[in-house]
C-alpha cells in the first residue's frame, strides 16, 4: 500500500486535496482527520504539517508526499527527491533590506539575515561564498529589520507590497522559484507510477480543453495551423462531402482567440468541452 503525505493546512492543502480527489482518490471528510485508508486504490494518506512532510518522506517512513520545493530544500541534506512539478502554489524567494543598505549578494557578508527558511537560505549563501548570521523565525519575517533582530531578510515575494509597507526593498538574485511538488523517498515504491500518471492527467485536464468544429474540407490545413493539437487534429467526414468535423485538444488559455480565428477562417458549430481526466 502506497503511503502518501498530504499537507493538512496552509496554501498547499486545499489544492492538493482537490487534485487527489480529481485523480480518483478518497479524501477526508473532516479536517481534523489525520489518516485515511483508500483500500480501493491501495493507498494510505497521512495529513501532516507541510514543513514536516519532506522529513517524513526522506526518512522512508512515507513513500511520497506533496509539499513545496522551498520546504524540501529547507531540510538539511534531504534524502527525498522531487519527482514532479504540480503547477500550483508558486512563489519566489528574494532578499530584502532597507532601501540603499545592500545592493549585491556579497554585501551580506558578516550581517544578520532573518528567514523562516534558514536551511534553504544558509545553503544558498554558502554556495555563493557568503558568510552571514542566520536568524531563524517562524513568521512575520518582514518585521525583523524594524525590530532590530536582523539587517536583512530572505522571504517569499509575490507583489512586493508587504515588503514596501515594512520599509524594505528587494535586492540581489532570486534565491529559489518554488511551487508545489511531488517528492519521493529513496528508491521506488510500488504505486508511485500510477499516482504520477493520475496527477499528470489532472494537470492536463486543467490546462487543456477539447475543441470541436465543422469546417469546409479544403480548409483543414489552414485550420490545423491555427490549432495543431497535441499530435494532430482528428478529422471525420460529414454527410455533406464538402464539410468535415474536426476535434482537437488545445490549451485552455487562449482558447477564445483560437475560436475567433477558426470562425474567421470559416469554421462553424464551434464547441469547447472540459477535460475531466486524461492519460497522455
């Protein structure tokens, strides 16, 4: 039975649970439930703090888990490995400090840097030959400089509004681009490939739609240039030999522009259908 770690709260939790449900796995009915057995799919779920998941998986106590790349990298010498990007909970880690105080990474030599991800930041600084004093915090990192416990911070940056409100500005390179990832223990556990195929199918369903339309047969090549699909369009004859029916899979983003172009070309009866599951 495949043992899977799932975030029990935070920004990762809800989307991870939705993906697993769309992949056909049983979920928990009560948010207080920490353990669910899905006998039909031969898996066992453990709902844990996102920060702890990489540790459990690295130890081999659990086979796979969903967590953030930042949380995986924050574990010292992690034995767990990232096996799939899941495409949600994206974030960027940057350094920040009062305006004009620091300009480059090497300016952090000998100063105090506060972060909720001390392992990740310390490894990054050491890789670049910078020796700084790490100040571990568990939240509200942007207040560390104002309260005098650090000279700079390393934190998640989305729009930068929170940092500006705290009187800080971004400087230096990007530390890491993070997102939700599927991680695995050392070695291959039975059932991991099935889980991967299902999750990939969910991601395809989120990113693509099926497009059906009728078209004069002599315009198929031009239409295929507008919407080539994953491999090539499916073209079927209609009762009127001058027309054909076309089915193709296209990215969800931009689908209306594709529909407009096909209509302008001469396509009619253009329909878009959502994909609920896929195996490609």
